[in-house]
C-alpha cells in the first residue's frame, strides 16, 4: 500500500475512533455550565491527534502484512488497522503529558494541548489540569480501541496484555526520563548509558517494539517468539530513532520538527549528545558545558554556543555513528525475519527504514 493510501485510511479512522471512545452514554448527562469545557477537551483530543507521520501505525500494519503474507481477511485487516490506530492514540496521550512536564508551548507546529486549553479557559492552572485529564482520557481511549480491535484478531487476550505492558513501559520510561535529569555531569559514560536506557523504556517500547509485537500476535504468532522478534528489531531501531530525533533538535529546523530548535538545550535535558560532548570536550569546553547546563535557564546565545560545541567536539558525528550502528543491528534482525523477497517483506523493511532518515 502506498504512503498516501496508508495515511488516507489511518487519519480519518483515528478521528472516528476517538469520537466513538470519548462519547458519553445517552443516559449520562453533563450540567450546562460544564458542557462547554468538556466539548473543548474532546475537540482538543481531535486537534492533538491530527498530523504526524504515523510511523507507528504504518510499522504495525506492515509487520502484520508481512506476518500474514498479505493474506488476511478484510475483517482481520480492519481489526489490525484499528489496533494500529490505538497505538497512535496512545502516542498522542503520551505527548500531551510530555508537553506538560516539559512546559512546551508547541507540538507539531501548533499550541500544545495544555496551552490551547489554557487559552480556551483563560486560566493556566485549569488548562494544565485539563491537559492532564485529556492525556488520561486518550490513554483510556487507546485501551478501549485496542480491546475492541483484538476481538477481531488472533490472540485477543495476548494483544490486550501486550498493549497494557506497553503502557507500563512508557510510564516507567517517563519516570526514568525525569530521574536522569538528576544525573551528575562528571561521568559522561554513565550519563550516556542512563540516557540510552531511557530511550529503551520511554521511546522504543511503544514506537518500534510494541507495533511489531502486537502485529505478530494479531497474526497468530507464538507470544514468546513475537516478543523476541519485536525486541531484536525494535530495540535498536527505537534507540536509533530517538537519537535521530535528539540530533534533529540541534541540526534541524522548527519547520521540520514543529518545535523550537535547541529545545532540549533550553530545557537543560541530559541527552546522549550532551554526554558525548562532555566526553570529547577539552577541559575548558567541558567547564563551559557544565556551566551552561547547571544554569537556571539558557537563552538564545547560550543555546547557539552549546550547539556549536556539540558540533566542534564531535558529539554530532558520534551520534550519527551510533545511529548507523543501531540501524545495522536492526537490519540484521529484519533480514532474519524477512527471509524472502515478497512485496510484504520489502514493505516491512521500508517501514522500519522510515525511523532512521539520518542513517
């Protein structure tokens, strides 16, 4: 299926599923003074779900087609489409919460959900609270969608269990993401290891591992083997994806990422890029980096200087090397899964390759 055809099926289905999942029962009612706010939240759920490359859904669909050799019934393929959409709905929930934690103003070039709700209610406090609840509602909706989809697929109980495990892993990852911000800057190797570990839990878990695992389960594959295959392909692929995303934060553009350039630096985030820069910097450069990331804030000039140090120390080049090595590891696992050269095999390999445009 072409990219345009995939997006044509995924986009409207996500909106339809969110509307259905968030609809109240006819016997339930909301008091008049509160109904408008609830409508704003539901509307924001749809707005926050718009856009994006839908890499996760497309990977799940490609993995399912590869596992079933493109021979699934229309009903099963429709169930897999909904399961793929459930992953995207969960991602939106995670991003809504992430933007609150990071105090981000933009998401995909538009006001982040809590900012938009703050504007709608004329209250920052209420907007943040509604943003938290919106993330919760979307997370619940994703489980509802996945549960319904699983009933049309093989291994229904296994799919729901794997989907809930994905939730748990991302939640653990968010805890680790906050914890790593307390890591000292005097041990770059330990900081790099901790940051990569965050990537495994917070990003790879739902970005590359779960889409493959859920697709294999939906196709009727053995649960243990599905997990092993998903980890072999998805773990290095997810790490490479997050490294590339962090790299785009300093070498990309706002028009491309939908976020301000140097956003991670402004937030003072502990990243693999920072760890590599600290490791390869001269003593004077290391002191400058430590001073920058120990400061309460970083303005445009300091952000620009840190980006320059990431380049001059070789941290950017090392990040590219890390991405290439991880992609090689993932490709080897993909080759072991796609033993033939059927169209579904090629489509699955291409779906994986979309996660590493910088490799």
